[in-house]
C-alpha cells in the first residue's frame, strides 16, 4: 500500500520500582507511526484495504461509537487510497459532531446514526446496511476492523523488533491484536492482553477462534477495566498524568492507560519473574488535529 508509515520506535522505561523488581520495560511506540492511522489501526486495516481493492469495492463501510478510533483511521485511510467511506455510528446524532466525527466528515465519510437497540441487533443492523448501500460496491469492515485479515496484519506488529523479550503486553478490546501477536511470537515468549472491557470471558473465546486450540502463549487480564469500556477513575487518571510527566509518553484512559497501570501493578505484586524483559505495545488511541 502507498501510505507512508513511520519506523517503529522502542523506548525504555526507567523506573526505580521496576529496577527494584529486576525488571526491564520497553515500549513499542506504534502511536508514532502515522498521525491518524496510528497504533494497531494500520495493521488491522492493511490487508482489508488490499482485499477491497482486489474485489473492486471502492466504498468502505464500518461501525463504531461517537469516539471510535477505528472510525477515524478508516476515514483517513479511505481518503488516502481513493475509497469512499460510510460510518454507522452507535447512538443518536449529536447536535454538533465531536472533533472525531467532524474529522471523519472532513475526510469524506458519510455518517449514519442508528439507535443503540438497533446497533446491538446484528441481524437487523445488517438488514439496515443492505438498504442503504450497494453490496456489490461496498466492502464491510466489522466494528474495530476485527476479522481474520486484521489478525494477519497484527502478526506483523513485531516484525523487525530485535530486542529479546520474555513478555509482550497489549491493550485488548476485541482480541484481534492479541491474537495476531500470539501467532507471531517466538518460542518461550508470552503475550498478555489487558482487557478494557468489564467481563472478558467473550474475549477469550474470540482469541481462541483466531489462534486455535493448540496455542497457549497468551492470556487476558480482566482486573484493570476501571469500570468498563471508556470508563475511568481518579486513580487511573492520576497514573496516566504521572506516567506522561515522568516518561513523556501520552496514554489514553480507554486502552493504553489501563494496560500500563496493569503492568506496573502486576510488577508490584511480583507477577513477573525477576530478570524479565517486558515489551509493551503502545497501540495509539490519541486523537490530535
């Protein structure tokens, strides 16, 4: 694909608490790859865009909430590669689009708002989609861009990363990124997904569907959701603020902040073997115009 993506950068985190536990922590800064299609979003979109082009379907349609990073990335990628784009947005239309939806509109994305009830009913939702688009010309991306092609792309996240590590950590919303990383890991390396959702049992099933029953190098931590998707607490926000001040790395409260909090908390509870080298994936999630 013709998009210009930056080179992955690795930043070591120097922290006395980690040093006392004899742990080394590195952050893979995928958030710096591209202004709008950053983090894991490029990897999830890459092969889907190629498939849409191959099929001659030059309209991309996808789904998300009013603050969806996936909506932003899809709108930007569509404009970059000459696609039209449609966003099915969960919830009532806002009197004034927030900055994320306004950006999607500026990228040429046509927005259709649907009720939360309709959005939850996948059969009815797809019937609605078939009423507003020509299926022969439209490539449908699932919510979050999560499908087998997205997993294929996420298997490339660690390509070219030459520092040895024992544990990889990533935020987890749909399980797609976790699955891709698990499938790509070398022997004796494990990956932990930190769920941003309350109740992570379904995530385990999703990842299992992608990786099969014979792969056991992954796990999901479900104790760091801070109330659920897009929920936060003063404790989490204080941690994010302090981490940014100390290490000059911005985190968001939906995904990466919860993951990083979880990594430090597990370290404090001696959940990592002394001498471990931990690689954390910064999957983006920050929107700046």
